[in-house]
C-alpha cells in the first residue's frame, strides 16, 4: 500500500517539494500518494492542491488547519513546510496523532523547541527527519569523499570563505529599537527599499517567528554542510553588524547584513566565514578549503553561495577546482566521476535513488524508505538537525555577547541569551 502523505504549509518552499515528488515519480519511485494539503491561506492551499493534481495526477483534500487534517485525513506522515515558529507545535501534534514527520529546516526555532520535537518522537516512536537537501547533492557528497577518502589534498586543515555584494537578500528582521535589547522584534531598517513587503517575506521579518536573520535561515544549510564536512564545531567568535544605512549598527539593534565568524572544530580544522550583503562597489567571492597537500575551491559563484556550498540547481551544475601540491588539477566533473567510480551499485542507489541528484527528491525518498523499513534512520534526524541549529545559535550568542562561545554550551542550554526571548514567546522556557 502506498505511503499516504500530507503537506502542511503551502508556501514557496513547498513548491520545491512537489517538484521533487514529481521527479521521484518519473524515476519509478512513486510508491506514495499525497492525500491532504493544509494551509491557513485558502488560496495557497488550493494552488498547491492544483499543482499536485497537474503533476502527480491526484488532487489532495484541502484543509484550513492542521487540527482539521489530523482529525479527518487518513495519512501516515506529514511533510512540514511552515514558518519556523510553527515547526515544533505542529510537529508534536502530528507525532502524537501517529504521523511520522519530515520537517523543513531549521528543525526548531530554538534548541528547546528542537528538544520538544525530539522528545515527542522518542515518546511516540515516530520518525522525525530534518529536510536539509544540500549535503545530499552530488557536489557535497563528492567534497566529503575528497576530504575523507581520496587523499587528494591530504588532511583538511582550514578554510576561508568570503563574499561581498550590495544585493541584499531577504532576511529575517524586525521592529527597530533604540536599545540593544535582544527581546525586540526586528522590522524595516534604514536602507530598506520602500513599499510593502510581499506576503511570503513578512514572517521572516519577525525574529520571534523566524528565529533570526540569514545566519539561521539559509545559513542553517551552511552550518549543516560544515558539520557534514568536518564534524562538530568547538568554538565560534562572531562580529555581526548591519551597515546598509551607512552607519554600523550592532547586532541586537538590527539584523545582520555583515558577518565575520571564526570557527574552530574539534578535529583541529579552523575556518572563517566572512560576508556582507551591503557592500557597495566591487563584488567578490571566494571559498577555498586547504589540506596538508592541496586545496579545493568552490567556483560555483552565485548569490546564495554564502550559504549553499557546491550547490547544484536545475539551471546550473556545481563547479570546483582542486589543486594538489604535486601540481595535479581536477575540476568538479572529474572529481564526481572519481567519487562515483568508488561506489558500489548499492551505494550509488543509496545516495542517488534512481539517479536522482535533486536534494529535495533524495531527502523525501530517504524519509519514505525509513518508513518502509528499508533504512534504519534518517541521515539528518532530530538530534542532527538540532546540532546544526546550535552552531547558528552559537554564532548569534557570540555576536550578541562579544564572547567566544562553546557550541556545546548552546546545545546543552548553558548559554541562551539570544534564544531566551524566543523561548519565552513560545512558552518553551
């Protein structure tokens, strides 16, 4: 019997999930059916139901609330594509109603929210998976192989990541306040363009709903990728500013558009992540990883390269340049071919089911395979998702307090100055 899915949250990111399901269907991996969609916006829910009918051949039932869906729909699992602040409450409701959950990143809005979700999964015996597609794409799979198995650049030692641009990307923000009060909401800031915000961006301008700015929005992908490559981060030191008004504003007074972070990893790797979305004039991009015998550079320059390393999109393949100390040079196409040649047929199918290379399709298929009993657990389960969130929150903790912060202190709740107002708002204190 096909696994019955519900899509809860029909905003922009949910469109990528529908396209991924279509991709799986076209690859002969369509042993699932979406029987319900839910959104508080009737138009959004109806449009997504139309999309399912057009692409997958069946129109799901539309619900206005997840409570109505859980009371009436016969489903096995839920795919959550919601504003961040709703993740923990709705995920817990779903699991307590017997549904398995695939949740868009970040897993929870705070560490306490994540723990609430993890505890619900353990209590109910339901599967909880974090949707983070980038480490599941060929680019990052290949890079992981380069670092861990190939020996092409030796032992990873350091990385340097810089990006400067004046094209400000959408970020969470909130109501400006004259005081550096971490409990404030961020809103329209000096330097913002005029006009009302589109509906899909408004919740991102509320830190109590979004959890933070770009460091914890698309930056969650970056944190997850770094942990995938090098393991756990030990310490972070961060300077965060907003400079788009022409005058630097401290983090806490305004959301970050300029970031300087130094990271030390438990395995000895050290790296820097420095970027600005408010740097007028010449744009620049460079991200290079150094090992004991060479370097690997991500040359896939794009606006979201500050967050999405070695990213493949439907429009553009990822590119890279590896140079060994012996003078050998490889591009990403060659590296990927070498990586794939090292895989057995079973390993190839495990990483790229049916030849899929879209991270969204792969994460959904992995989730379904866990539910079928064909895989033991999701690659990015609740605890793994929480650890990636802890890195982003440690950056914020350092930016707000000026301290060097141990990521483990954020993970265990010893340090939570940045998160405390958010937890208070959601009753998680």
